[in-house]
C-alpha cells in the first residue's frame, strides 16, 4: 500500500484515465490490481521512475480490455487474470 500511495499519490486505487480531468472513487478491482503489481518492488527502485510508472498505469485505462476488467464483471476469472497481469507487465517493461 505504501508503494501505491507513494508512487501514484492521490490517483492510487482509482480509475483515472490520462484524458480525464477528475479521478474516480476508490475501486476494489483497481486496488487489487495496483497493490499486487507494485508490492514486489522496493520503493528505492520505484521512486526514480515514479512519473513514468504513474503515467503508464493511468494509460492502462485507455486499453479497453483492462478498463473492462476493472469496471464490470470483476469476478470473472479471465478479467481477474487480465487486471493482475497487465500492470505487472507494464512495470516489468519499465523497470527491468
């Protein structure tokens, strides 16, 4: 949770596409998605890339598959897998 709030600040756990002027309310599926994606990284690794990480995670909301996975039918196994996999992949590409 510390990683999420440190990196994403007031956008943590909320649907907030790059084109939106306002952020949405806290969303359980996004909470799970972001928390698990950022949990395995040391904060010292995340901080230097904080802005690019936040931007990349916000950009996921422009992907219809991810957006759907955190908005509706969130208990569907395929949607759970998608929303957990996609942010992890984004972080792996940015940080490795």
